[in-house]
């Protein structure tokens, strides 16, 4: 599994409109070959800064499949104009398994 991390800087005052537009992107992502999951998070310290986390089965599912598809062009058209700068994207491999805290009884 590969984790794609995209750092997104949204233009000031466009955060709510960006989040609404991203809701239209979600079904497009879900239909992509090799897609496993995604999450969009907004920074607590800077409301214009978002992190898009997408899990792909293989890096090629993102870089060769999705990025070169018509679906990606649709995503680009939906989100065009929201960003102050081009998103910064990196891909990560897990080096230790995901850990979660055991539920604590009250």
C-alpha cells in the first residue's frame, strides 16, 4: 500500500467553497483503479492549509493510472482556481504498522 500525501494551500476566504468542491471529487477518487481510501484534513493552525491523504494499492495506480486519466482531468477542473500554489505531492511506504490506542474503560 502507498500513501499519497498532498499539501494544499487554498486561497484566503475560499476554504468553504473548496470543501464543497472537494465533495464532488470524492466519488471520482473512489472509482479510480487501485484506490483504497482517502481523507482530507484542514490544519488547526492555518485554515488555508489542507492535507489530502490517499491510499493506493501501488504507486503506479496513482502516477500511471489516475494522473493520466480523464477522471484526473475532471478533478483538476473541479478544484482549479482554489490553490495559491501547485499542490506538493509525495508518496510514502509504511515502515511500521498502524497503531491505535486500546479503548479505555470509564
